[in-house]
C-alpha cells in the first residue's frame, strides 16, 4: 500500500482545492483509507462526503483539543517530521 506525503500548492485556492480532491480520490483508489491533516473545516466537510461514499477517512492534527467534537485525532511528538 502507498504511504507518504504529498503537497500541492497554488496561488488560487479553487484550482488547488480541485487538484487536492482529485489526489485524495486517487489515493483512496489505491489504499482505501486516508488521513487528512490538519482538521480544518474544509477537510471536515470533505471527510463527511467521502465517508458517505464508503471511504475510510481520518482527520488528525497537532492542535486538536481533548474534547474536540469532530472526531479528529491529536498527533503526538512521534509524528513530527521535516519534509
């Protein structure tokens, strides 16, 4: 199964969002599950849509509060990396 990190940048957020969503769907086709980070409102909305379509999606980030209602997981120090 594939693993790793991918980053897409753009000056215009709409094309960047389309490109990102396409990449998410491509990766889901290969592995069947994905982790989106950080758990922004846009990622939460995307996660809801993908879950309804039957995909396994998790949200994770370093700044997630213990009482976070979105179901996001807090990442620990062992998840620190330098790309």
